[in-house]
C-alpha cells in the first residue's frame, strides 16, 4: 500500500512511477483510494477513476484541494530519476508533485482547522467533455461543495488567482464570384476583410485589475481562409478570432464586446469558456494567501479553476511545479519546492 | 470518308458526333487526316493526334487557321440534335463549328489568295504541358511558320484581338508564434496582411489601349491562408494574388509591377503566361479585319493566341460559337452564325 506519510518528494517519485496517461488512470486511482480509505478520519468516495476524500469535523468552513491524476503521454521519461534537487519524469511538474502534497496532507492532518475535501480526478489533459470535473458537477455536485478551492496545478509556488476566459468567433465577409479575367464583375471577399484586420490592429487590449490582480486581455486573429481557385474572385472569406478576457466580464459580456468590435460584420461564436474571478478579496481566500505568503498574480491562461468558479466556489491555482515545464519531455520538479508547498499548506490548515 | 464539301452546319454535326474528349481524339484526327489527304492541293502532316495541312502556292503571305479537335467531357449531350437554327451537343460551340469552317475552307478553296496552314490539334482543354501546340512549337516549329494566325475559338463572330496575360504570386508575411493567452509575446502574421489588402483595395486597374483595342487589367487576391491552432498567434500568412495584364506589358514587366505594388513584402511568383498583342495594326491583320468586318474587341481572358504571339505570329480569335456557352451541358451553336463565318473567311481568302 502507498505510504502517504513518507517524505513528500519520495511520495511524488512513487506516484510518478505509477503510469497514468489520460484514460488509463485506474492503477493510480486504485492505489490512492486504498491509501485514503485506510485513514479513519476521511470519508472516501469513488466515481470512475476519481477519488474524493472528506473530513467531517463540523468546521464552519470547508475548503477543497484538487489535483488531476492523469498525465500527457509518456515520452521515454519514466521511471522517474533524481539529479541533485530535481526529480525528473512524466507528470512530475504537471502535476503529481501537487497531488503528492495533497495526499500527504490528507493522511497527516487528521484535524485540520477547516473541513477539507480532497479531489483526485482523471482526464484533465484531454477534451473538456471527458474531464471528470464535468461529470462530477453533473452527477455528484454535493461532493464538490466548498467555500474555497485550491487547484494544485504547477505555479512555481505562487498563488495564481482566477483565470481569463476565452472565446472564439468567425468573422465572415461575403462577396460575389467572377472570373478573375473580368474581376470588376465580382466582389472580392478577401479584399473585404481589410477593415476586420484594421480593427484588430487598432485594438487596445485592456489590463484591468480584478480583486487586486492585474489581467491582460488579447483579441487576435488565429486563422483566416478564403479562395475558390486561382482564376476566381472569391465570394467568401472568414477570419477566426480568439478573445482572451479578464474575469470582470461574463462570457455573454465578452461575446457582446466582440460583436461591438466587429459591428457591421457577420460574427458567429464557435467556442467559449468563462473566466474565473480570483476572489482573493473574500476572507476565506485572503486567509489562504496570508498563510501561504508571496505575491499572488493573475492567471492568464484558462484552467479548471473556472469550473469551480462556475459552481460559485472561489478558486486559485497553487502548486510546486514549474508551469513552463508542463508537457515537456524533460519535465522535472524541484524537491525543495515540493517541501515548501507542503509547509505552506500545513501553515494554512494547522495555523 | 468525311465529306468536307457538304453544308458547313451538317459538317459541324458530323464531327460533333465523333466523340473527342481531350486525350481521346484519335478517331476524329484519323477522319480529318484521311479527308484532308484526299485533297491534292494540300500537303498533310501528322503528329500524335494533330493534323496539319498546307498549301504551297508561292504566295507572298502565309496565314494559319487553327482549331482544337478536343472537347471537355461529354455530359449526356451527344449525339448532336438540331432545334430550329440551333445545333446542340458537346463541342458544338467550343469549337467544332470553327473546326468545320476551317475543314470546309481547306477542301473548297484550292487556290486561296494567300498560302494557308490549317492546324487541327489535340489537348487544348487540359494542362498546358499536354497542349499539342506546346509540342509542335518545340518539335516542328517550321510547320507553324506564318505571317498571321486565326484561332477559330468561339467569339460570336467578332474578331477578338490578342489576349491579356496572367500571373500568380504569393505575398507572404511572417510573425512569431505565441500562446494566444499571452498574445503580446508573439507577432500576429494575419494582422500583418492588412497593408497587403489595403494596397489591393487602393489599386487602380489600368485600361490601356493597345493596337487600337481597349484592355482592362485586374489585380486581385484569389486566396488567403494563415493560422496554426485556435490558441496560437500565427507566425505566417500568405495572400495569393492574380494579376491579369494588358499586352503592352511583357511577363517580366508584369512581375516587376507586382513586386512594386507589394514592395516591402516577400513576393514569390507561382505561375505566369504572357499576354499577346492584337497586332491589328499590322497590314496582314488589318486585311483580315477589313474582309471579315465588324468591330474588333480586346480578348481579356488568356487563350492559345498567346502561344502564336510568343512565336512572333500576330494572332486573333474569331469563330462562330458563343463563348458564354463553352463547357456548358446545354452548349449549342447557331447554324446561321456558322454559315456567316464561312462566308467571311471565304471573302478573306478569295477576295
């Protein structure tokens, strides 16, 4: 059985060596379930390859600590190996170091100062519909009830608050086909996107401060397509844009903004995910920030914290891994950083 | 054996009914060769499915009359049928009506007032490298020697002089990739094509008069492509442009013009064919125009007359078919127009 009380760096190496590529997490989920079930102070639930363990101490506040069990595909980087302070291997940084910290807390802090819900879930590295949090929110929303959530994704030991939202839209221009030898009989749709690009070039991205953190938006073309044949004036051209928006806007407000920017053009939304407010001004989050220390920063990319935000739970990213190493063949994590994370979390749950 | 002296409308129907889709012209080429060889005043040559017949009367001037034997694929529109004045069927307009006029002239004008080279060739409706004129110009250039050429393509009985040239170029913009959540770390290549489109929109197409005919140029985007993924700032975008240029420019001058229009951008030429001057101010061409009558007009699309022009032979399009019906399932030709073409050509060769 997995010894959850061992040194947190050694525990990380132990679970890194249990392969758990997305869709193939069973062995690790079984080991986690077994080890947590042995802890008498925890009530353990299982759903698919997701394991949830909760304390029920009647504390006035409940916090959720989450980590995904899955990794991107192994790239000849297992088993793990240690070089000096660094532990190398698939999933070390993203995010088994964070999972190990959470597992050790679950086993070694039987009487935390707030009730804790530990969530170890599957299929984070793949399509949203396979993500276990999607299923849990639908089928077992009560398991996820909490006042605050910490997602132990790699942040280099810094609290990253909330996350920016993202939406994609196709901005379309129509024209009229004609033979290019008589181009004046047609209307060139590719020429017609000039003002779309002019608006993108003139666009000034906002950098709003939300709950004390500065975000940085962006509105960009990520694709353009048009053309029928080398001798035909094209009758259609589409610019695909991606808007990354700060958490002071809802998804609907962000869509409205994009419609305004491209007023006069046909705009069709193809994809969207809401932003999440950092919520660090809430007392429950402020207490976490005070205990962990450091200067929180805004999360610009989209992460699962937005799923908690959608459930009404303020959430932050905080973990020992380096986010820049995620998904890389040479992925590693600092053993010192893992221990620092453990200490910071202990200070929060036992302080 | 094909009776070349019959009514020219009936002769047209006869050769329309000998299927001759590009690459499959042998039966028709055999029939044409046999019928022309029976004419004692003609010297007949054969190369592949191309048949050439020449008079050698020692006239001071030699003219070339050409037509392609092939058609686009049959579309349930054979055999031919007559409705009133109209002959329906695959290849009626493009261009067996013109071929029939040339065949009848070859048989019935044994002593034309200028020496004549009749050229019936294959593979005009397909890629340039398969076009028989490409092969003839390389292997039998002496067969094509002439002072003037008439290509009996469908022009509705109007002389169409020369033809515009065409070239294609890729105008490229480079950028720098970045995650779209941190777009300011990249350089967006799609945004970078705005000035390319601005130059196209501001472009004023020339309408120069060349040898008395007004041409109408055009410079247009015919394709645009860019984009890596929905969350990536793209590092490359390419606008494909097509320049249709009047015959007062060589292909090299046209390329130079496009380079100037897009100065500062990377321009790569992908395709090009020179224009052909109408040459109607040459006495030999003027005599043709005077005999045939009507008001010549400029040819805006590219045709095989440019091949003759490249060989130093002034050339025009002139034929009984309606160019707007070419390649259509319901293709037809007016029997009256075929007879008028025959009369006009007779007036030229016997006048």
